[in-house]
């Protein structure tokens, strides 16, 4: 099972500053790979700054997919974790989901406290092995419809909780393999 990190750069404007060209490029997703290394105290410290990545926020959910606050459209299943979005290649039916679809959670450090599992239009329970596997990893699982999962995820992420969301779209579809290469 492979997970792909979804990133986009959007050029905003090009301006001339002091004789040099400056490009204002906005990341569609804030990317944090490591925490900044500080060799010692500095004279200025921003006490409001956070070293934790910004949470992905869902703006809306429709039959066409999941729309994020930054305008990104996700037509198929995805996982939100630690400020990142991963494409999630799972079978259309929740009853066919298995442990092999959760390998991402074995390598994530720190692991989320809670995984919000959105199963589509209606609540559908995955196989018991799915939930027990996550419990063995120390992750609490809450299963709900995708609309409710998105609302719950947004709320918990705003509170600063270590939360992840694994979301199936309202109308079942998989990521096209040609886009995953």
C-alpha cells in the first residue's frame, strides 16, 4: 500500500523589488518536515508562533469530493495527518478495508490520539480487525459519516488535538492510478 503526499504551488504575483524580481508563491499546504534547529537564544522571539504544523481544514463536502479551505479539491479517499494530505487508495466498500490500508499509522511520529474515520454518505462499520489494529497502535477510532467526520476533525484540529482523519468520499471512487505515478 502506498500513500502519496499531495502538494501544490500556486504562483500569486511577480513584483519588482529593489531591482530584483520577487515571486510571491503560496503553498496550498504548509509543509513541515523537521522542527527548526536553534543553536541558542536570539534577541527576538515570537511568543505567538507555533512549531506545530497548521491543521488541514475542510471547507465543504459534496458528491464531487472534499473541498479544503485553500481551494484544493479531493475527489477520492484521503488521510489528513500532521498538517499533510495523503491520497488513500482503499476499496470502495468500507467492509473491504483492512489492516494493509493503515500502514501509514505505523510510521507516523507522534501518532495521533484520535483517528476520525469518515465512511461516506452513511455510517458503515469497517471490519473488527481494522479497529483492533488501530487500538493496538494506541490510536482511538471514531467512525462516522464523512460529513460528520469533517466537522469533528475541524473542531478537534482547531483545539490543537493530535487528530487525524481518514475520509472516504460521499460517492465512492478511487484515485486514478495514472495520477499516482
